[in-house]
C-alpha cells in the first residue's frame, strides 16, 4: 500500500481559480519523489495540501482525496497529521518561533504534551543527528542559513514523521548550506524516510527515485530521472531545461 495516494485532487485558494487540477499519483514507503516545474506550477500548493495546511489553515476549496497511510487526510486532526507527514518550508524563518535551538526542537513535542523524558530524548537525538549540539542554547536568528534550515527540519523530525515534504529546502542557501542539507537528506533517505522534495536544481535532487514534472497545476510527466532527463526536446518545449554554469536547473 502506498503511504501517500493522491486521487483527482483539485484545489483553489479563496475566491481564486483552481491551482491544482486533477492530480493523481502515489508514493511508496521509503521512496524519494522530486517535484519539479516552473514557478506558479502548483508545487508549493501541493505541499500545503499534502500536509493539511490547505484547506484547513489557508481556506479555499479542495476536491478529490489525499490518503496518508490509507487514511483520508481530512480524517486527521492537524497535530495527528503532523506526526505522520511533516513539512519543511523554503524559508526556515517562517517556521522558527523560539529563542534557542533546543527550545525550537522541543516546541512541537511539548505542544503534544509528551512526557518530559520523551521530549528530552527526542531533542537530544535530533541535535546529534543534525550536528547542532554545540549550538543548542544559541538564538536561531544568529545561525547561518544552512543551520537554520537544518533546525527547521529538526523541529519537524522531533515529531518523528515517516514522511517528509520539503519545499525547495536548499533554494536560499549558499554552497556550504546546500551541502549540509543535502547530506542530511541522503541520510534520511537511507534510514527509510519517505521524501517528497520540491526543487529547481537537479543537482540537489539527483538521488530521487522519480521526477514528477508539474505545469499549470497539472502533472505532465512522472517517471525515473533518467527517462525525464533523456527527452531534452520535451523539457525545452515546456521551458524546463536550461544550462546554467554547467549545471542543469529547472
């Protein structure tokens, strides 16, 4: 059974036209799916729908179904859903709310009223995994961009979701920051996490099992990276393939 299954998904923001138009796809446990496409193609909106922000927080109207581990996402309360599928936004500053690194990681488990010993255990585990132990008492505002992105990821990991949705997690980072985040994503993949990653730079997501190409709210291609990249004419036709400084970007 797929851990994520999307069936005929339509979504429109309040008083707006449909942004997602009949999406159908599924993601298997442990798979890494890369979602690519031009700005405005609906990638971020899809992330928000998968994690329940749309329509529960953002409003708007949604048709179709999203099944998370066989259960409709609408049947979950948002805190329950966050324990199954966690989202890391492109800009970590939109997710960070506390004044120390360790408080940020503890924030979500505390809101779930987990036992203090369990919270401490999760905080220590995440700090160790992300290499943030020496920064545990530091203000997140004083961290580098890569460290802040790792912290935003850590805050999500503290809920121990098996599925992670990452919306361009390396877009705002320098080379060092991208390397930090890329290394952790590879580790999480190898540990069996299911990853759904939005990105414009194929070098950031070259480890994905499949590429899903979106355009104007629709899926126009869903295949292996090799198959997608082999058809240069198709990619150029959809304005998805550019050579910039020797790297391939979408």
